[in-house]
C-alpha cells in the first residue's frame, strides 16, 4: 500500500524545534518501505532528505538501509518560554547513514553546527522533578499470521537491539553557545567556539568521545548572594579537550575581570586603581585546579608590590577584591563600606538583568578619598552597555 501524511508535523516546544511532513506518498511493496528521497521540512523550510528502504518482512528484526542529508537545516528557531531547555537559532549540515538489522545497526553521521547559530541551553530548576513514565503495553506492532503460535512468538520474545555508532560534530567559527545557570538568565555563560568532537560506540556500549573545542572568546556572569556580580571575560586560547570519557574532559580556561578599588597613597589620601583579576581553570572536570591572580597596568607602585608577593598572597588579594571590593596590600577605606557597595552593585545588576531586555547593562559604584584643598570623599558611578545587531555580527559597547 501507501503511507501518506496529511498536515503532519512534530513540534517540540522545549527545544524550539518543528519538523513538517510533506504529503508525498511512501510506497510499501511486498514488505519493503521505499523512502525515495522523502524530504522533511525544517524551521526554515530547508529539506532533510531521507533516502533508501526499510525491509519489514521480519518485523521483529527489520533491515534498514537509508541515508539522511540536509544543508543549512534550521533545527531550532524560537524564543525562550517557561519550559524552554533550548532556544535561539540553530543551523546545521547533516550527512548520516544507517545500515543493517535492528539487532546490529551501523550508524555513521557527520553534523556541522554552522556560523550564525546562537543557541541557549537553560538549566531548569526543577530538572530533578521530571520523571519519565512509559507504558510498554500501550502500543504493539505485530506481524499478522494465521498461526497463533507465530503471533505469540513475534509479540512476546524480547529482541536484541544493538548499534555501532561513529559520529562527528563540527562547530564552525561564528557560532555562539549560551548556558543559563538560572532560568531568568541573570547567571549565565557565553562562548564563541570552534572545533570537532568524534563520538564512537560499539555494540557493547562504552561510548568514547575525542577531540577539542576551542574558545575564541566569551564571558561568565554570576552573582553570589550579597556579593558584587562576577563578570569574567574568557580569553582566546582556552579549550575543552576530550580524550575518551564524555563526563570528564580536560579543562584549560583563562578568564579575566577588571575591578576598581581604592588604594591609599601618601597621608590620608587614596585613589582608584584598575585591577585585573585572572582566573585559571585546569585539570579535569572531576578534579579541577582553580587558581586566581592579581595585577594592574594602572599603577606602577601597586604592580611592583604585587610582584613582590607570592602567588598565594596575590590569590588572597584577588579573593578579597571579589568578596569585599577591597585591596588590603596598603591602607584602604573601610571594608564595611566596600561590602555595602558590593551589595548595591549586585542588586542593581540583578534588577537590570530582569527588567531590561535586549541589551546587556551593568553598573559599578566605588568610593575613595581624594586630596583637593583638603580630603574629600568621592563616589564614582560607572556603567557598561552593549547591544548585538544583525544576528550577532555587529556589537556596540559603551
């Protein structure tokens, strides 16, 4: 006979995906399903072409020989909704084949995430509450036969299912990957990356992943309770390397953040100094090696003082700066005021992230003493505004 879809579609709102089925006939001849370049339509109407055939004369162990190919296929096109796990724009080239019986199926695939993709993964707060419930008796596909004994064998026997997979995923330059660490997006990570990962799995399982993802640039925004927002810029040359275990890659990340702090000079006066906090992450995911460092290009005296310290001392100074907004290498303004302004910073930035959409806006507040015909207290306010245009191809920063 013939299988045909009338207004058929699959919608997956949590991934922002949809697939449309054309009304093309799929012939079935003597137990052979002939796909004949059946073209599924993606979000941008680019076809995902399935060609080949499926032999279902033995339904308990069907034979598959087919290919799936697509160019510039948009698999994600959505804005964030309440239960979004993935949203944005995602474009890919797909070239895959599957051949063999279901008990021993060989799958080969090459997928490329194309330039212009901008995908955001959302870490749901209630992930632990999601429970998958399935009823294996809901639907049965059976082979009709006059003999009830054959019917019983076909239905009740557990058939083995094995798959050998060789797949590669290539991330082209010019894509953006985001991860929301909270559903509101206030705490988030963004990277522009490139590289290739290879996935291999035999019939016995034991998946292996090899390859490297290079990070061209990116940032981490995070606001701990009662502490100023952390905004680290990831440096080019950072990477994530896989040598087999998917869940334990090797890390090599270097990120920097600029901080302003009040530093005492001669007498009672003080002035603002631009510090650079460096965060280095090494080791593996299961045994991370995280270290901090501190330097400045703004004040030669302070820089010389930092260079005379040990690495542990500079790390402690960096932590003080992040926690209290205070540099304690010399006499500074009171830590209480710095902690208060750090709290105000965190509240302002939290408000900006939730109330202002379409742009990235952050604030800073600093206070220091200034000698000008006597000693006066000066409060400095700063802001940073950025906006991406033309599908992230152009960015304005003020």
